[in-house]
C-alpha cells in the first residue's frame, strides 16, 4: 500500500473544505487542485487552499498525477461533472446523495461501470465505530430476529440556511428537502441494518419555510424480513435533536444517537457500551458542526478499494437504496398510497 493517490475536488463550498482536511490527514492521498467553473467563485475560494483552484476544466482534468475526483457540487449537479470526469478516466468519490433522481443516479452508475472507473458515494456515518459495532452485532444475530427499526432525524435549520443558498430546498438542486439532504445519512444506516424494503407509506410537508422541497416528513416502512419501521425527519423541528437509529429484535434492542450507542440491552447479557467518552458531533442544528474524521475513514476505504479491486463500503448501487426509499416516500405522499418496492420513478 505505497501508492499515493492524486486527488482533485470539484466544487469549492462547505463540504469541499472538510474533504480537503480529510485528504490532508491521509498518508496515501495528496490534494492536487480544485475546480469551480465560475472564475469569480474559484478566485474567492483560492484563499482557503494552498493548491490551485482552477476554472478551466481541461486544465483541471489534466493535472499531472490526478487519479480521483471528489464531487462536492450541489446534489442535482453531480451527474454533469461526474460524466466529464468518467470521460477523462478519473475515479469518482461523490458526496451524498449520488444524484437527485433514480434516473440520473442510474446514468451515473452505468457510465462509471462502462468506463471501468471506481465509484464511491460519501456516507461517512457508516464509519462511526459504534454504528459498525451495532451493524456487526445485528448481522451476527445478537438481537435475534429484527422486529422494528426506526430512524428519527428531527433537525432544525434556520430560515437563512435556505434563503442564503441558490440550491438548498429546491427540487432541481436538492431533489427535495429534509429527507434527501439531511435524513438520508440515517436512512442509509437504517437500510444497512434492516435490509430490503418491501413497501412504504409516507407523508411529506413544506410546513415552515418557503421552499419547494419538504421540511417535514414521516413514513411507515415494511421490510422484506417482516420487520416494520418508522421514519421522522425535518429541518423545521426546533431546536433540532441528535439523530437516532433504534433497532429492536426478539432478543434485545439498541439505540444509536448522533453516531454513539446510548442503549444496548440484550436479554441475559451485559451491555458492551461505554457510557464515558465524547459524544460524536451532530449536524442537528448546525450543518458545519460535523468533523472530518469520518470522511477521512471513508477516504481510506475508497482508496483501498482502488488498490485492491474490491468494492468500496458504499458503491453506486448501495448508495441508490436510500435514494430509492426517499423517492418512494415522495411518491407515496403525492399519491396518498402505499408504494411497493422495487420502486421506479
Ligand atoms: N456528507 C455530508 O455530511 C455532507 C454535508 C454537507 C453537504 N454534503 C453534500 O455535498 C454537496 C455540496 O454541498 P455544500 O454544502 O458543500 O454546498 P455549497 O453550496 O456550500 O457548495 C457547492 C459548491 O459547488 C460549486 N458549484 C456549483 N456548480 C458547479 C459545477 N457545475 N462545477 C463545479 N462546482 C460547482 C459552487 O460554486 C459551490 O462552491 C451536496 O451534494 C450535499 O448534499 C454532504
């Protein structure tokens, strides 16, 4: 594992900065440059970086030694730069959600596969050690047969969060609101633990803010295993509480809050969780409150998958599952009916 990967970042906003921090913490990755097609934005961003921020695609994509690009553009603008990067033979590490519709996600996944470039999608919360412990225990049957899985992402964003952004809360740029932008992380974890969805009944609302997408949502999920589950999500729920994932099985239950296990109760067994230690940061009320360490852990996994030829923890198809669930909830709310899976837009 001596190879050092040359990395470029596309987009120069909030999450690009976290990726730059994550990359600089890795011994096998080197940030070579960033890309923003808008010369004024590129120039403005230059102050934050010691590597060039470039507005000419040809120049950026031909940086000597560039292996991987990290796509940090607005969610509905992932596909276009991804297709250009695929054409240039670059591996792709894309921020969540992979794209805002299943059709756009599929085009991206198929194009990457055809060209033989690696595709990873950022769901950094999978790399929380406590989530990994929970997931392993579920897969080993520690909690027995799963009965119920609940995800609650009852968050708050200020009016300024939406009014100061060109794309957040818009259908084209964000694909919706609280579910597809914020709750998707916890829905990804819910699906990883609970397995395939059989059907969903959902309700979304734009309750507080003048946005196109939802700032409130709830759903009832039937899993293929026979287990049931609930989802609640919002960016209108003051003051915003740490996101929760609750798992109940025939032998016991566990609760993960902001990436930390806060409950673990299995019949006749001692709880393995530590109550001391720092509580992981949550974006419950402040989108910038997240650290870069989990991003760095996922970078390690993704670069490792390029070296070994194995699948990364989250490839395109895995990342599509939470998007499919969210699109199913949107459709259910629109049609006021139960949606069966697999769901097609
Ligand atoms: N994993 C996480 O926890 C996390 C957190 C925040 C955001 N995100 C995701 O990261 C993405 C970006 O979010 P953000 O908060 O950084 O947004 P942002 O608005 O702060 O930044 C977006 C950047 O993209 C640039 N841009 C727009 N169109 C472009 C194009 N065609 N090519 C290159 N650059 C372009 C903008 O100038 C801006 O610099 C979104 O998909 C979002 O869902 C993930």
